[in-house]
C-alpha cells in the first residue's frame, strides 16, 4: 500500500504511517498536490484510490464508529467514583478503563428506552 502525504505533515503522523508498513510518498505543496499525486499513482498502477473524505466506505465507517464502541454500564464505575468524591482524587492522576465487551444487549435496550 502506498500513502501519499504532504511533506509538511506532522512528523509523528508520517512515522505512524510508516510503522504500519505502508510505503510513504511525500509530496511538496498543499493537500491538493498530494491528492493529485495519489490519483496519478492509482491510475498508473490500476488500483483504487481511497480518499478519506470522498470514499463512501470510509465515510460510512466513520459515521458508525459510535455504534462500534456500544460501552458497558460497569465501565461507568470509575468515572462515578471520581464524580462522587472529587476531593479524594484532587491533584492526582486518575485513570479508569472504559470498555464494552460484556454488555447484555437486551438489558441495554431496556435502559436506553427509559
């Protein structure tokens, strides 16, 4: 896979792209210059160009991300503890795990219907 990005994109973003094993091609200029370079590469190779804001499947995936994240009720306990006794946690670094693997969907639908 080849990813075309602006040469002036944040270095951390460029490194993350490389870390996923993509071939990174840097384009001088603005976003449109990078998009045009990507389109040229796609035409030359006979492959599909995927643009994050124009590709239907990518847009659909972004639009449904909230459905894919559906957090279980017990995940709220850590947040509730901080809200219940904020002085206990004042000036401290606090982390709580928010996960969603064990929610009972029938119970969930009953809760949100209320």
